[in-house]
């Protein structure tokens, strides 16, 4: 059976049973910030359990797009996926609302659909129900209904962990469940919402409802006797394309093929809904998915940008089902791939040069090279690199204080001139330090910074100098900065007392009121007698090695005000 046939069979069956068919809601919950993504078919409908009159009808059915990221490290096994569809039938406002139904109908619909419409042999199926616990009594009603099904050979009682479903948020519906398994794989979860979660307790609700959810990809695999979801027509064409692009068909790489296929597909669906790669919230998930896929491709020896080509297979799979805005999705995908591949090799080189990774290393790998935490941990494991005890705690602390710094920066309260926090901005920030040091070497020690404005596209830098720079001087400054980039100098940071920072010749904006201790960033090696190429008091953040900056170019030199010149420069 194909995916399109199965989706249609499901929706048609419930349509014939008086359900209205609703299109899938967006992956991003509307008007609900309690979750980043829709993770279940009922999510867009949750208020209808409390206010059934708002529902489009007493009976609704959907195939809902879902994203779950909690199990991201399990992706690649036989059943876990980041993006999946959930087939569901729903009933609201039972018993008051006309046409609503509850346990009996829901269980009978499920059994009929599985055994008659899909013709799954009853011997492959068993069911579970809620056995009760100290707070909530056994769902004896469901047990009695299940017992009336002649061919159902096995009914298993289970605890709340398996057979009680709730979102766990205030005023959300919840209740006992009946689950159907095929060949021992959980396929369909029937939730009977007869409680409301209020003040930490489940309170019986007047109006009850049904929420069922069936994993579309899992069911499709079972029906076709595949032992994993990647063999279904929803994933296998992507895997074939990855094999072709990578030139590798080795079973040893099977898990990597699966992860790339899963992550790329999930990222495409999110990009299609306008979620762009970013450093927080949904955008960060897209970024992680794309980057993890690229790292796996890189591990397979694929060094070129290939995601756009593989993406075409995803669009083909969903032709006529979901529309993709290809002309906006593909450029965004490509941009992220190009951007990440530039730093990936240096990041992996740095990682592999370590014997032990500290929290600071993990943070630098994330901040300067764009390696998401779980990617660094995975790579470390592959290369037998130890993780220092407490590294995760210190990573989290650094991450948090970096976020606070960025917040201050974007509130315009940060004195270092750095507003914004993208990796590109961070690179420009380090390049600005190189520029000041180069200007001082070429034009003399009288040069001081008078202002800086950095975006992720350019530097605008003001400095004290009375004359127009000659073309030769501009060239010399540019060459010197590029020489320091090529030398791949290390950028290091030390915290020290302000007085010590001034004594060791650190540049600073002395109109700024610094605290008692300051951060001093040095670029290049130094000793007690030999200063580094650049040394500045600065809040950061910075990249860790200059080698990744690319090529530095001064695009304009002009007057800013009396005695102050202005340079605009880019990294290319
Ligand atoms: N809400 C339940 C689940 O996600 C059934 O749809 O499993």
C-alpha cells in the first residue's frame, strides 16, 4: 500500500462515519506559545475539549503534520522520526453535543478500520488499557468494550505511564487510553478525555471527548511488512538519493542515511512554514537539523553542497499532498549549508585535536564553529575523546551568560559596539580587533578607536586620524589583516583587573566606564616580553581562531568628523 492510498483510506473511512475532514494545521501552533511545535493531532484542537461549540463539528478527522525533537538521538532506529504525520479521529462535547461519541464507538471504529478496511489479521493485533492507580480508577468501561471484540486475542492492563495521556498543562484535557499494537509495535493511541488537569489534579469533566493518534509512517511500514519506517515510500526515495549523491551503499552507513533523510525532511517542512535557521526557538531546531545532516554527509565524504539536490525527492514524495514554496525554501537551505560548510572543517579539526573536551571547548565549538552541542558530543564519542566531568554544566552556564550578554547587546546597552550575535557578526567583531591593530602598525600608536558599528554584513569603524589615508596605506592595512587571518592566530580571553589590563597595553574605549575586572581578548601568541598582535578590553564574543574569517577587504575610507576617519570593510 502506498502512503497516498493509506492516508486517503483513513480519511475516507472516518468521512463515511460522519467526520468532517480538516486539513493539517501548521507545524507551529497558532496562538499557543506553550510548545514550539504541534506534536500531536489533538494539539490544534485542545480548546475544543473544553469549549466544544468552537469545534468545526462533533466529529473531525485529520492527518496532522507533527514534529517531535525529544527523541532526536533515537532517530535512525526503526521507528523514531522527527517529522511524521499523525492520523486521528476526534470527538468533542460528549454526550451533550449531537453526533459526539465516546469509548464504544472509538474502539469499534479502530478495530473495524484495522481489520476490515486494512485487512490486518487479528492475530497480529493486541490491545492495552489503563489498569488504574492510586489516584484514578481502572478504565473498566474500555476493558468491557474490548472484551466484546471476538477476535481480539490479547488485552493487557498497563499503568499510567503507558495508558494515561495528558498534555500536563493547566486546564488541558487528559484521560485513560486504549492502545492497539501490530506485531508488537504501538500503532494507535485512543485517548478518552474525561478529566481536566487543574491545580495539579485530574478533575472529572462534564463534557468528554475522544482524541486518537496513529503514527502514519509506522502503520505504513507494518502494512507493507517492513521492519522500519525508512523503507516506506515516504522515506526510501530520499535514502536512495543520498546513497547516489554520496556514492555509498554500504550497510555500515545505514543509520547515517536515515538521519540525513529524517533531518532534511523535517527541516524542509519547517522552512516551508517560514521558520528560518536562527539561534533560538524553532529557528534553532531547523539549524540543528540541517547542520546535523551536513555533518553526517561530511562523514560520508560529501564535501559539496548537496542538500538542494536531495530536497527535490522530498518535494516529489509530497506532490499533491503538501505544497512547498520551493523558491523560498531552497535558497534558505542552500544559504545555511554554504555558511556551515565554511566553518565545519576547522571546527572538526579543532575538536579532533583535543584529548579531553571541556565546557569551554564545547561552547567555543558551538559559538565559533556552529557545532551544536549534541553534534560535538557525538563526534567526541566517535573519536574516543573524553568529556570533562561537569563539562555539560559549564557549557550550560556559558550558554546562559552568552544569551544574557546578547540580550544586553540587542537592548543597545552593550558598550563594545557589538549589537546582534550571529556567527557572522562575531567574525566581524574579531576582524575589527585585527583592523585596529593593523591601523596602529601602519599609521602609528596615535590611532584610537572612536566608534564601531558591526552588522553581519560589514564593519563601520571610526578612528582618530587627521588625514586621508593613501591608497598604499589602505593596501598595507588590508594586507596585514589578511596576513593575520591566514596565520590562523588563536584568539584567547583572560579576565583581569582593569588596572592590569591597562598596564599590559590592552586597547580600550576609555570613555567607557568599565567594572573592576574586565575581559581582555588577545589575538596571536604572546609572552611576557612580546605582546600579541592585538589586545583589547572587550565584552566579546569572539571566534577562537582567525583562520575562519575569509578575506578582509576595505571598501571605503572617508572622513567621519574633524580628526576622525571612517573605514567600511567586509569579509568575503
Ligand atoms: N494525543 C495522543 C498522542 O499523541 C493521541 O492522539 O498519542
